[in-house]
C-alpha cells in the first residue's frame, strides 16, 4: 500500500498521447487516465499526491493551479477497496430495522418456544417498536433523499465495523425490550408520555437540522458554509451548537432509554454520545479553522458544556 | 506560534529549555516507576521461591503473595496512561489489552473465586508473569539509564517466545477450572425480570473471554515477534499503515 508507483505526466496544450494532458485538466481526469492503464484501481480508490508523504489532492484541483511545471510527477496510493457512503448507510440502517422487528414478533429460537410469535402484553413495548422502526425508516429516507455527501466512498472494511455496531446493539436492546419477562417503566404512563414527547421533539429537530444542512449546499456542489438558524424554531439551536443534529440524536435516544427503562439502551446511548462528541469536536474545529467569522458562542454538541 | 524574526531565537531557546526540563522530569519519573516495578516483581519472585522452598508445596502460595500481586499488577494501569499520552512508545492498544487481561485475571478470577487459588495453572501463570515483568521492567530501567546490558535486551525479546504461550495456557486453564464454581454460585450474574431489563451471566462471560484469546493472542505474539526482529536484528518492518 505504499506510494511506490509514480505517474509521470507531461502537460502540453494538445493531448494526443496518453500521459499528456492539457493544463486545465483536473485531478479527476488524471485518475480516469490512470484507471485506464491500471484497471484494477478505479478512481475512488486512488489517492494522488504531489509528495509521497503529502496530502491527497482533490478531484476538482486543476493542474495549472498546482505547483508543477511542464511535467508533473504524481505519487499514487491505493486506498483499498471502496464502498459508497449511500450503500453503507442503507445497509447499516436496514439491519436494526429488520432485527428489532424479528425480536418484536418473537421469531422462533430467540425466546422459549412457548412464546413464539406471541406479542408482549405491555403497550409500551408496542410503542417502543413503533418509535425504533420510525427512527430507522427516517434515517433510510434521509439517506436516499436528504443527505448530500461530500465524500463518495469509504474503505470497504468500514461496512463490517459499522454493521457490527448497529446490528449488534439493535439485537441486544431488542432482546430485552421484547422479552416475555420485560419490566415496564417504574413511573408508568407519566414516564412513558414524557419519554415519547422528548423522542418526537428530537426526531423533528434532527430532521429539521438535516434539511437545513442540505439547503446550505446546492445540488452537486461541495461548497462549505456556516449553518445558521432558519425560520424553523428547531434550527434556532444553531445559535448555541455547531452540530445540533448530534444533540437531537442524543435527545432521541435519551427519550427512548426513558421510555423502555432498559440498561442496554442506556449503554447504546452512552456509546453513541461518546462517538458523536468526537465527531462534533472535529467538525467544530474544522469550522473554526475554515471560517474566521465563526460565531464564538457555539459549542460542539452540548450548549456551553461540551 | 508566530514570532518575529528578531526575538524568535530567544523565545525558541526559552521554549527549548522548558521542554528540556519537562522531559528531564518525565524521564526521572519514568525511571523511578520502572525501578519500583522491577523491585516489586523481584520481591514477588523471591517470596514465591521462599514459600516453595520452605513449605515444599504450592498450596497457599497464592494467598501469601495475593496483596503484593494485586498492588503491583494494578499499578501497571499507569502505563496505559503513559502510552496514551505518548510518553512511552508502545502501542496503546497492545499495552491496554495486556494490562486489561492481567487485571481481569487478578481481580475477577483468582481474587474472587477462592476455590481455584491452589490450582497448578495459577502457579504457572504467576511464574511466567514474574519472569516476563522482571525482564521487561529492568529492560526499561536500563534503557532509560542508557546502560543496557545485552543480556537484558536478549532476555526481554526472547523469553516471551516460550513464556507467552505458557502464560496463556496457565490463564486459560485457570479460567476453565473456575467455570463450575461460577456456575454453581451464580456470582456477578443478574437474571430477569429486573427493573433495568438486562441480564448478565458471568459463566458465559468467562467463556467469551476464553474465546477472545483466539484472535487476540496471535496478534500480541506476532507484534512481539516483529519487535524482536526490529530490536535484535535491526530489520525494518514496514507496518501496514492506514
């Protein structure tokens, strides 16, 4: 996987041979060219750089704006098999949806056979199933119709890692919530009602943020802008937080934990919170680096706290 | 840190001095830590030998060193912090996994399950751990003091070849011996129904721990083999970088 291969390119006004390109050619075109001569490395898995230890060049970079002369030496690195973000998201979200339902309907071999295909006698279990399913259906639809991804692909091994996480936790939670010996929340209806309100509020909030982020970026572009509150009150949290989508996500899962009073759910919420905090801090830092006028009041994920 | 050309050199010197005193303190602390750990494990080794020579049996040996063992093995958690901060150049994950498995054995197996404390497998891994830790900590100590006798380096990077598998065997046999006692007593376990809607079976947890040795042990072993080739034979191994 080391940057041994060197692509030698001559820059000339007319390109009539391979390895000769016009000055206004982009890195993307270079990648296509390289793919033709090395068919096993499709463009998504190529990392092209000017220095073997340097940063990867972007597809949109134009040759004549790079520090090259009449010839350019590029270093190639194989990023390994790639898979598209959309594929990963669809797979990792469909799993929990299906798996939870299998536990909800008490498919055979999970619980004692006398419980096969029975349903729980607690109404909160039905409510929890609706909420969980709604959450993942929402995520699937957002992946298909709302999100605009800046990267097309990610390394293939990520899909195994991500699916293990999502599917594993979904199975663990669903096992206990739909168990014949499930104990409903101590404070009964009050607790469940409050939890449902928190959950729905945060689901709407999370969706509003995704829409707001989508509208920041025109279709097909990769421009980056600071997100600001819009007319939608759910986006006013942008005044205090850089990544409110994560804040609302945390809120949703806190609501679900309260609703089900299930320790595995609490654990899942905690792990998710840690991961989202890491992402939020990274995003916050890159906002600060990229924009001089970034609003100083904002915190990465929790207002004033984190 | 932007500084103008003129007073740049003065600031740089000050910063370098600060860095040097800081790293001198860190080195001093590290040296003290490694000396203390070497001494601790030496004490353990000597106590164990004395016990066996005086009593002629290994029964009761664990009890006699239990407190010292727990102290020094738990203190090794400090190392994880050091690797994480970057002061010690071992991989955080490798070191973390090793320390975790040690702490688990000491606190959650031999400490909690009294009936297996006189098993031969316990003595096996105790002996292995003692030899490995003495050679490891004395290696670190002498490296920090810049006077590393070759035989210590040789010991550290060769003993493990036989001792690692022996130690793993001792640990696995001990956990296996503990299983029936765990099942019977139901220790550390929680059953349904309960208000947290969770269950935990320590018996199956131990089985999973035993199974986890299968992927983890070869990785640790190969890592040490690679280190050995690099340190003893000066080979440059290209690690797969992401």
